[in-house]
């Protein structure tokens, strides 16, 4: 083995040895021992994993009531029990984030989720929406929140509740008056993956690109809203460009981060997940 190759092997091993993993913190250093990154990650307290439990619990309730299209009650509950077991084991594992993402446990979770989604069929949302709008939107939130878990674990901040939901720029397709309350508007918006229906008091216009958080659905004066429009520190909707559609922001203004964080914490605390 050449001296150059030996040196490269030595430097690689030294880098790996400097990956100091503690249950709450990961401190990465380069081969000289200089600190590269410091981030907080605790599987037991992570908001993204907590929201995954919330999503699975919702799906389980829908399954037991026979409200999941394409799946028999017994098959749906069996798959969801396996998903719940995977997430519970992740939360109890105390693994570092990097190890968690490449673990057999996380791979198994994704495989089970893929099986669950494939069994629904291609028209599951339309079928569910024909029966009940709220159920369809709760089903969609839960499924897509679980599907995006890996991406949010990689890219969202470890120590903030905002990583618990998908945040992206959307294009406003349509704005209508709320039929029961003039304070609100009903708008349709898309991130080029889904079309969301949102009830909001924010002043927005068609074709604008705005920042949106896909949160658990709520009923506002009889209409079901799938998320919230995020505002800047001046109370105005955060706007983007066509190139931003479907993309997450680099950072949220303090007002938007606090509003979204408070909402997520409230949801998880009410379900006794935090």
C-alpha cells in the first residue's frame, strides 16, 4: 500500500473517530479536530417522530372505522401496527440521526409504508373525499407526513417543532369568498404535487406564490382547511417566485416560526405525544 493511500485511510479513520455521538448531541470534527457542525437530535423528543406517531394514530382510528379506501380493516390495522412499532422503536433507540436514516429499522418503516400506500389504489383520495371531506384530508395529511419523514429528518432543523410538517411555496390557483363567514377566503393552491384547499383570513390573490405549511386539517365555519399561510414579521404573507414552488424556505421569519411551533406543540400535547 502506497504512503498516499495509507495517509488517506488514516485521515478517514480519524474523521470517523471524531464523530462524537451522545444521546442528545452529535459533534462532528474534521481530521484536524476542528468542529464542523453541532446539532441537537434526540429521538425521544424529536418533533418529526412525534408527528409520525400522531399521523399513524389518525390512520389507525380511520382504519378501525372502515374509512380507509382500498384496504380491509384487518389488513390496514396490521400494517399500521407494524408502522407504529417501527416509529416507537426509533424513538426509543437513542440513535444518532445519521445512523437512524441508514438503519434497517428506517428501511423497514419505508417498505411497510410503501406497501400501505400501494394497497390504497390510485383513486383513494377522490373516493375518500366523495364520502367525507374532513376524513379525506386527514388521511392525506397523515400519509404524506409519513412519506416525507425521511426528507424532513435530513433537511429540517433538529431542535424546532417546524420540522414536524411539510413547509413549501405554493401557487394560488383560486380564491373564493367563504360562503358562511366574510372574514375568511377559501383558496386552492398547489406545490406541483398536490392541490390544497385552505381557509384563511390572509389577503392573497390568484397566481401569487406564497409560503404554506401542510398541517392537520381543521374545520373553520363548516369548511375544512388543510394548512396555514405563513406570514412575515409584518403580518404579510411570505411570498416567493415561480422557481420557489414546491421548495422549502432556507429560514422562517420569527413570527412565522413561533406561530407554527405553537400550533404543532399544541397538537402533540393534546394527544399526549410530547
